[in-house]
C-alpha cells in the first residue's frame, strides 16, 4: 500500500463515525412522497456497495425505524455501505394509500431502488436487505432487477406469503432467522431454503439465532454479528467497481487507476 493509501486508511479508522453522513430524503413518484434515510461516506474515493433496507409489514407496526431495521442500517453503515431505508406509502410521513400493501410495497421498493442506483451508479454491487414482509419484497425485486448481487432475508414470512414466483437466478442470499420466531416457523424457513438450493444459480447461507423471537429482542447484537460475518465472508462485494476494474486492467497489462489517488 502506498504511503498515501496508508494515511487515508488510518484517517478513516480514526474518524470512522465522524465522516459518515446521514440525511433524511424524500423519494417521489408523481403525487406520492416516500420518507427515507440515507447514509453515505462522502470521503470514499471509490463508491462502495449500496443496499436498500426493506421494512416489515405495517400491519405488524412495521416501519423503517423498528429495532431490527435500525440495527441493519447501522451495521451496513459501519461496513461502509451506502444504504437507504424508507417507509412504505401511508406509513409515518410517507403519503399515499396502501390498501394493497403487497402491490404498492413492490412499487415503492422499485422507486427507492431506482433512487439508490441513480445516486450510486458506480457502486461495486447492489444489495437488498428485507425483514419480515420486507424479505418477501426483496425476493420480488431480485427476480425483476438483474443488477442486484446479494440479499439478506431476515425472518422471511414463509408459510404466510407465496414464494412460488421464484425462478433461477445467479445471486448470493443470506437467511437470518430466530429459532423461536413466533410468526414464521423455523421449519417453514428451512423448507424455503431447501427450495432455493434446488433453484439454479442461488447461493444460500443460513443463520439461525438461538432463543431469538421475531423481533430479536435481546438478540440484536447476534443479528448484527450475523450480518457482519456474512458481509465479510463475501468480501468481494465490498470492493468498489473502480478498484475491481483496476485489478482486471492490471492483469491485462493495461494502465490502471490508483484507488488512493487524490
């Protein structure tokens, strides 16, 4: 590593929390306004991976700031993701009606995915992270958006929502579930994972957290650790597109960029 690169790395480590930026955003579609929160590191020299965080069902008091979603969002930020979370229409400060949340939830997620990609066009990869109903929405996005590289499904609503729409797809998926989940049984989640294993292209990792219920009360640290473990295991996702291209060009003997150039 160059001396410049080393000094930047040390600066980032010492000032990690200070250089993170969080801001409230409004994502618009015609007369609909979705409230969200976006986190990024403005000093990153090449864009890191980006992630969309999908909240649980409003019928279960689901919104973007429930403890699980907040833990996910904070963890992604600490892993240097540029992340966006939002409230579905009709929830909190988001406008519009959500009489059919299954349909509007997919539309809202699609709008927010467009926004995230627009603001991170050079991202090394795109992830979706869904909790409960949000995990079902994440799977809906996966089959519609080939640019999505990875997904983390937390407490997927197996047994309540239909996942028969799945088709072969080359993607990495992590399933995290509390083994005492009172809404969605461990057995149904295992059956769902086995179904994914049989689909061509899916790569599945599973983490069952002992004694954790659906809200992960008292187990949020374990949830955070599972996300960190999976993300670091798949470290190639954490390399920005520009650095990946630089490595490819170096192998070809072509001129390269310096990822630490100022």
